């Protein structure tokens, strides 16, 4: 098989191509896991005209012939100055057939992610952002969360974020308080802590581009931790209404109880039913076949889960928060709809 999956081409190779030339090496490193590098032998078909393709392909080395519906042939070489775009990527259904003239090295990336990066690059130019202004958005862009939202929502986010100056020691959100906005760190650093039985535990350190405070917006429950600035900085805040519309709604997927058995029995991917209620609640009213990981400790248990499975989450409002956490971390997750009794 001439196809192979590797760790990804070097950043300087990727930055030859649009839109990656607008990204920093750090941002490229963040999304490196989304690149698939591979080789094909000479006289092999890369893709066919009229076939749908959810990937976009970039030629690193070798030579490719593109033949359109009029049988016109365009040759593209890896070292050609005009080779700076994905091959025949203007439409998800190929308009040309690609055949290798020589052995070729290529890399591919999912079309949805490429469109997201392209949108960001063009908006960055139109807003005339300098590096300090755009770095935080670039870091947010390369997170797993943003792989799931429509590219058009980026522009709306730019207009909805509000800037806030903060100082070392400021408590931005407090445990057990109601949440009505979330935040992204534009500049600065912060610590996430939780108090339990008068003992304070440090859960995480946050840096530029980190999104926090969203859990309470999703679950409509009190804040489950405190976030304190560990330096001076600038935050970008987003109201609950805008968060629900621009981030939450496009990301969360739902499944009914009646469809659950079909998903488990017929799905191509193994399915795990995940109960995120407190252990005591789960023991008093257990859900058959469900694995219990309470929402409060879910982030710390992510390493116990596998990205090879999809997770169906139950637990009322907490299920949406859990599904968001899993999706943000790159897992497949759906929320089980609570059926009302009649």
C-alpha cells in the first residue's frame, strides 16, 4: 500500500502553502496531528473527477497531472513556484483527475479544518491585526474545539468578544457563583483552583488562547472552580447568549433513547454510555450499561478514555457540559436526550 501515516511534514514545508503561511510555527505544531503525510508511486490515481473528497491534498515533492472534463492536462511539480495551493480543492467534488507522473510525497488535511484556517487568515488580513492582537485567536483556532464550529462563526466571534484589562491576583470567576460569561486569555496567565473540605487544589495553569468559564454556561450550574490571574493581562469575554449561539449550538450533538440501541449495535465505532452524575446518584438510580465518571472529575479522567470510541452522555444538564468537555478534548461525544414521562 503506497499510503502511510506519519507524524507530519516539517513546519517550514507546510508554510510554503496557503493558508499555512499565515500561521506561526507554534500554531502549526498545535495542529500537526491533523496532517496526514503519505507517498504514492508513479502512474497512480490520487483522486478522480466527480468523486467527493473530505480531504485536501498538497504536493510536497514529485509531479502530478490534473486532467479536467475537457481532457486538458495541467502538470504540477512539487518544487514549482506556482505550487502553493491544495490540488483541485475549490470544490468538495473533484473537477479533475489527479495522476502521479513520478513518485510523489504529499500531505492531506480535512477540508473543514482547512476552510477554518483559510477563513481565519483572510479575516486577519481584513482586520489588519498585528501579531500581538491575533496570537490569542490563533491559539484558540488550533484547539480541538474550533475544529467543530462553522468557519463563518469566527467573524461573529471577533465582533462579540469584549476586551477586559486584568491584574495579577484578580479572581475572574469564583467557585459556586453563577456564570453568565466565559473568557479567553488574550495576554497573561491564570491558575484554576478548587476548594473541597477547606483544602484548595490547583487544577491547571492557563495561558494565551485558553478558554475558561464555559462549563457553567453549558450546564447552567454554579462555577465548579476559581480562576485567578497569575500575571497582569487582557481577557476577551463572551456572554452566555453569544456562547450558546456561536460555540455551544454547533458543537453539541444529541441522540434519543429510541435511537441509542441502533447506535450501539450498528455503529462503525464502539459506543460507550457515560453517566456523569455523582456516584451516589448513579448508585441509587443506575443506568444499565453506563460507565460512571462524575462531571466534577471528568477532565482529570480523560486519559482513561479512548478516542477510538464514541461516548453517549447521560446526566441531565450535566450531560451537555460533559459532552462539551469531551468534544473540546477531541473525543466523539453525543448527549442522550432525557425523555419526559407522559
